[in-house]
């Protein structure tokens, strides 16, 4: 078993243990207490502008846990300026655990997100990416651990701080050489119930490259009861329309960057593969219950670039691909 696989099994085991403890804690009956007069009902997980007297999320007083998983298929795309083509299949699974209000303070919340993604890159006759091979890499994995602390300061201001730890590479790549890490922080200002701005800064190391500093800038604008507009680094730019009580439709696009450490016995020993892309597409989300959502997506990867570096970060090749369609599905369940 490769070092990276052993580390990932450990991470998944820890996540499962935490989730089990949370679910057991939620299952314990609490003594009944009379409701205080005028006490607010539990708030939804996301609000554009939570009131000053409410915690930032999950006002039910319980731990929250969400499981999500899904997959994406990027159909075959020709590689520009050289021979060959590539198609990509991805599958992912994750868990998000949040503390209840009062765990640290009534206005704060701590969350832990753990996500695992596996990608299968199927190259066909791609002779120009690396010398001596038409298949520079195939199956790669990415494990992301992200703790975040949020504080609701008053009716308008809130702030957040967090960290990121990534392990990305082929299964037998060295776990230490596959690790990158970073931190982020910022503030959010709610002008009213309809418009919120976010600003801050994030920084993250890279595989055999200089650290990346990223401005954390975003907005959430509820145009009316049916239409919202959002923008941010994590989810890109998105316009969402509420079609019914259970169905929403979104149009959006985002910039994605993935970096993988390659195995030391492969065609590019301990090298780095970088996949940058911009997908634009449509999503249809169906929520048969408040705690479950099924999302179907489709669109096109309008821009994609592959870069292959050696173990010292020196560029071996850099090439783009033609636009290609994609389809995906995601299911999330909250407890």
C-alpha cells in the first residue's frame, strides 16, 4: 500500500469516527426545557444577513453533519499543438461537521471539512506532454482538510479565519512531497438582508512553485425572492433562480487549479502535473426534503491547460486543450 493511500485511509477513519461520535451525541435525549417567550426559531445553515441576536448558523443547538458525494465526466478533448486527446472522470466524497451555537460562544461556529477526490485521466496518443511516453499520469488523488472558525460580531459584521491542508498525487507518491498547506481570513459585511460583501486574503503553498496569494473577494445579492447572484473564489460567479419550493436552477463558471505529485518510478519521477481549467455550466438542484439535495450539472470546459514539471519545478511541457462538454451529479444529505 502506497504512503499516500495509507494517509488517506487514516483521514477517512478519523472523519468516520468524528461523524459517529457526533451522531451518537445527537441521539442522546436532552431534558425538556420550556421555550423562552419570543425565542427565535432555528436559523438555516446559510443566511445573507443573520440578526445580531442569532448565531451565524445552525441555531438548533445541535452538532451539524453533512455528507456529500458525486462525480463528473469531462468528455474527450483534443490536445492543441501536439498529437493526442484526453478525457477525465472524477469521483468525490466529503463530510462537513459543525459545532452547535454555544460550543465556543453563542455567536461563533467551528466547522471541519474533509474531502477526498479521485480523478482518472485517460490520455490517448499524447506524445507531446512528456518525452518517451503518451501517458504521463493516470489515477490521481486529492485529500483536503479545511477547518474554519466564524464569528458574528454584530448585525452587519462577521469575520472568519481558517486553514487548508492538501495531499495531492498518484497513489504511490511520497505523502510529504504531495502536501501543500495554507491559511485564509477575512470579513463579511451585510448591508441589509439582500446584499453582502466579503473581503480578505488567502495564501497557499504549491508543489515545486512559489506560494500563491489569493484575494478573498465575494458578494451575495438577493435580487428578489426568486433570483440571487453570488461571486467568490470557491464557487466562482453564479446566478440562481428558484423555480419552485424544491427546484433551483443555476448558471455559473469558475476557475479551477489542481496540482499532483507524480510517483518516483513513473515516466516523470517525482514530477508535478498541473491542470488549470474554466468550466461554465448549468445546474439543476432538487431538494425532496430540507436535508437532502440532488444536483445535476452540464456544460463545457471552455479553457484548459496542462503543465508538466520535473521534480525541481522546471517546465517540461505546457499545452492547452480544445473546449469539451461535461456532465455531473452530486448528492448531499444533512443530519
